[in-house]
């Protein structure tokens, strides 16, 4: 099932670099403020200047997209997420909350460092529009902590748990962090951040199929056009294991590029799209204190797809090589 890469012609090369520069300058500023014991003030000249720079970059990205008859959501995934992050921080209240969280984390880190007697460890924090909750890596004796922007809604208790994971990982901290990940406060930040999903066919068009048109057909037929369009992307790899995936934080449906080929009938793509849109519609349900995606209600609705049997059979055959067992996520 070889298929060619979809055409992705819209690229802006230095968005990630610009974001990293902002991360570094924000941290330098916040380190100094924390050392002086001052609060973060929105009218601080550094913040006013930073805010202006962020607005300028955001506008520049939008202008480039417009001149290509495209939208920021047509950019490759990383660039698009970076754009959303910049756009989010171009609003002063969010920028303030972002910097205040950074200050809290830095303060906690300094205290924990003393407790654990690790004088030499340095920390660089990236609170960003990440696809994951958090992760840390050690680069040239500096610990790089990447945290999802959703954590700017967290209180100090969660921040302590996050910083503690850098020293000793324990189940309680990880449990608290996961609980927070499912909170309304976290969701609110991610929903505010991940708007502007409008796309042109520049990024939804594959080699053969256009995800935007498939979405429109499924939305019309099964949801009476009530579904707000999510962002639609082809997977970066030709994945057979995962044919489709819905990411609720970023409101993104990813469809495997393996399906973008002549041997796959349209109804299979529509079925995978329908499955992922059901995830968007139904969300996760608590069943016996576990979060379930494929509930009974989900499975009942899934069977309403007209060619359900045919599509399931086709997918089973894709996996008949024995390497993979299932299917849609
Ligand atoms: Zn699923």
C-alpha cells in the first residue's frame, strides 16, 4: 500500500527558532524578577516590548499564509502549533499568566534544588503548545523541561509535582498531574489555544483524497452538518497500525497516509473519519473510574455507518499480515 507524500507547499522555516528565542528571553527575565522577589507586572517595559514582538510575528505569519491563499492551519503541524502559541501569548492576560507560571516553577525548582543538594543542575523551561503533557531531557548539563501550555491554569501544588518529577519520580505526583490533565481548567486553556482550525485544500489534499471533502460528506450525512470542523491532517508516516486518531487537546483528526491510495475505497476513508468524529462528539466517558473511549454508546453509533460491515472487513484485511491486530484509535 505504497502512497506518495501529499503535497505540502506552504512552509515558513524559522517559526520554531523564533519561539525558542522567546522561551529563552522570557526565562532570563523571569529568573531576574524571581531573584529580586518582585511580582510580574503587565506594564513592565520588557513585557510590553515582548508582547509587541509576538504580535508582529503572528501578523507576519498570517500575511504569508494569506498571500498563498492559505491559513495557518495549512502549515506543517509543528509550525501551526507554534503559530497558535504565539497568537495565544499575543493576548496580554495569557502572557501574564504564562510568565507567572514560569516564575512559580523557577521558584519551586530553586527550593527543590537546595533540598536535593544539586547545586549544579540548571533548568530551561518551555511551556509550549506541545502534543504531550510534559517531558524532560538533559542537554549539556541543562535539564530541559517541556510542559504543555495547559499547565498555566495549574496551582502551585501541581507545579511542585511537575518539578519533583525532575528529581524523583513518584506515583502520587504523576497521578496529580494526570488528574489535572483531565480538568476543565486545563481543557479551557487548550480550547482557547487551539482555535483557528480553518484550512484550505493546500494541506488537506492528499495524493488522491481530500480530507476536507471527506469531512464535509460525513458531517452532512451523519451529523446533519452540526460538527465544527476539526483540523484535518494526513499522518507524516505511512502508518498501517493506526489508521486514524483524534487528538482532543488540539482538536485534530489525523488520518494515515496509507489510506491515500487507489486500492482503498472512499467508504473506508469515510468510515475512519466517522469513527474519529464520534470521538470528537462523545469525548471520554468514565466507566468504573476508568476513562473509556469505545463505550457501548460509541459502538452502537459506529454501527450506523452505512457500509459498516464492508469497511470493517476491508480494515481487517489491511491488518491480515498478522503484524498488527487493530485498528482505529
Ligand atoms: Zn477509536
